[in-house]
């Protein structure tokens, strides 16, 4: 599904990613762990097309297509989703209106008709229940006045609505209590399928206790310095990132 080869990228004159190689197959969940400043969020920004970042070398193929040639909205239409570390507020736009526009834009790009109002509301109700959102959330403005946990829960709700082929969760677990963490994990696990994959970017092991990744990578100083399984998570919990 995703093949990254020798990816170098950064902001301005500062190189942050210094040769990333990563292959993700359909149905796989990969965890990317690392200390602050390692390049984890830069990787998510490059994959989703954030314009501040410049790729200086390497290739990124998504379903055989050159991902770097696609605009951010084209990447979304192709099935990429990013759960932000710091979700932004959108005053004046309700969650219902926002999600209706997003879902129908994806459907239009796929050559499908817009969802009828009744079908859309039924879908929203189903996905809100999945992430433990109350019905009145649908009427609220996107992230306006939300707690940190509510913002992260809303991100997972958006992911559930869009059902992306490749989800990128950029430190979605940051600042969450145990209950909110479980809800995020339940949402991620509910979307797991042989056709969908995910990249979970995190500092911590706690979320990975609930979402069992297939592969774990350690990203440090712009490079993947270790790859393994659950034993790697245990090593990080025990001795931190200094061992790599």
C-alpha cells in the first residue's frame, strides 16, 4: 500500500528526515515511536502534503501512485487520513456540516452520488456511538470549546466516518486519560480490516497496549534506527530511547 524509499525532507534549510525507508502492506498497523524532535510529525506532514515541508530526495508510492505529486485534497480523496496532534477549531461550522462536506467530497471523487440526508444521519449516529459521542455533539462547532479529550475523540469520529485506507494518527494519545485512550483505541480497532492500514505515531506505549501494532519502528534523528514487534515496545518502556 505504502512504500517510502530514502525520504529526505525538512523546512527551509533544516533537514529533518534523513533517509526514511518504510513499507506498509494492506491490513497492517505500524507504530512509529521516538523522542521529541525525531521527525515523527514531519513524516506525517510530508505524507499528507503540508505545504511548509519540502522533499529533497526519495520517493513515496501509495497504491503504486507517486504520492508526492498529489495535492493534499487529492491524497484525502485517495484514502489518506491524518488525525492531528493539535486539532484546530473551526468557528461557525457544525460537526454535521463539516462531516457532510467531507464525506460527500470523498464520494464525488470516487464517482459516487452524495448520501441522502437520512442515510447520512444514520451513518453519523452509528459512528458517534462507536466513539462514545453524545448526540448533541453533532450540533456543536468543530472543536470549539472542546476539551483535549473531546477533540481527540472527534478526530477518531471523523476517521470512522471517512473510513480511510491509510490512517495516520499523529500523537492522538497525547494528554488523554485512560477512558479516552480506550475509546480512541476502540475506534482504531473497529476500523481494522485487510484493506485498511494505519500508522500510529506516539511517544508512549500505553495506546499500543490497546491497539496491538503489527510492526514497531523507532525514529530518531530523522532515521528509522530499529524495527521490531512487541519486544521493542517493552525495551523502550524499560530503557527509553537512549539505547538506540
